[in-house]
């Protein structure tokens, strides 16, 4: 009787040469994580409410990935709001259309507190009610990264934060800032040296394609702390992809994910350039690569170009 170790070796060899028996499969050596920028399910979308937020083809492509991250740049409903020109509120029905099986809402941004603490708490209630996983805004005593990989796979974690998310109430309703992201990254890297760490950060200068000085400074510190991937949003532009070659892990950076289903501006209702970033992680080697998937919107419904 072959030992378990020998069977494992034989299975690996069969995977390599494509000789698996029908009904068997290889353990996944790669994760694909899709990342979309600013998403506001509400606001201008309510003027001509779409039947669906994704075409069938786009939905199939997105749900085929291991995870779909999208920047939930909105507050929940509230009776009070900040004193500012642009206040975003989520619509429960539209938010429910974002409830994809692999979806994760990033709730670390400058609009999550538009409705102050009440709106932020109501956003979490809407996300939980729609069974949408989320990370960023938290209501416990300490922030916890979200694991993206399966228990049997190499650990892959998502950490979300923003230096411009202001309006929380005490230590129990807040968003991690740069300092907290740095501390958490250092601690997680020390505890799990083989883990892959993806940081999704809401920061930058609006309407600019290039990163600003603060982004550059903190990207460098977070890269040296142990981040493998840095994803930025906020500028409403699609920024450059860059590898920080001089850092220990050759950190991959997307300087801006731009807008996705952005109900905060009518121009994005039918827009010819709407993108999602495809990030691929090799769980054996730890290598990373990224490329844009190009699409467009028609009355707020997202289509992929063929």
C-alpha cells in the first residue's frame, strides 16, 4: 500500500503532465483576484434604475475569479450628514445587486462616514443583510484582516484602510489609517512569513493619474513592512501599474483603480472606459502579475469588451 506521501507525489506528477483521472483535480497553485475602483450603488443610479449591474458575460467572468474586491464608496442611509457638497448614500436594492458569491466590499474610504456614525453603521447592516463580505470599516475593538485563500492554501490576506476616512465614533466604529495598516502589516508578516498580503488603500489626489507624495512615502514604508500588493483608489483615474524593485518583496502597486459603477456622477452611467484589475498570485512561488480588463457601462450595467 503506497504511503500518503507517495500518493501526494504521484498526484503532483500527474497534474504536471495532465494525466489526472476523470473527476479529480489539482490543488489550485494560482489565485485570481479582481479589484474594482469606486462603486456607489445609489445616487444618480436611482434616476434610471438599471435592471442589472452586470451583463451575463461580465458576471460570468467576474464570478469565475477567486475574489472580487470593489470599493464601496458610500454611506448607508442616515438622518444626519456631513456639511459638504457631495454626500453619498447607498440604496438597499442596488446594493443587493452587488452580492456576488466571491464579492468583497472595501469599506475604507472618504465617503463611508458621509452619514456620520449612523450612516456607517447602517451601511454595515445593509452589507450584512445582503450577505456581502466586507473589510475596512469595523465595529470591534481591533481591526482584523480578511483571509482570501482557502484554509489548505498558502495564506493570502486583504488589509483595507484610508487616511481620509474621518467621522467615526470612538474606537468601535472606525477605519484603519496608514499607521494602523503599517502596524498590522508588520505584525502579520512576523506571525506568518509565508503569507501574501494585499493592501487596499483609499488615498491619492483627485483627477490625477500619477501618485502623490504621500502615496509614494507610505507605499515605500508598507512595502518594506511586508506588503506584496498595494491597491490604491480615490483619484477617479486609472493609474499606472508599477513594481517597486528595490523593496524586499518587489511590491506590486496599482496607483489608482479609478471608477467602477460610480453612481456619484452621471457621466459614468454610459461610459466607454470602465476597468477592473486582474491580479494573479502564484501560491507556490509568491510571484504576482496584473493587467486591466476593459469594459464599459450602458445605463449603469457593466459589459466587458470581447
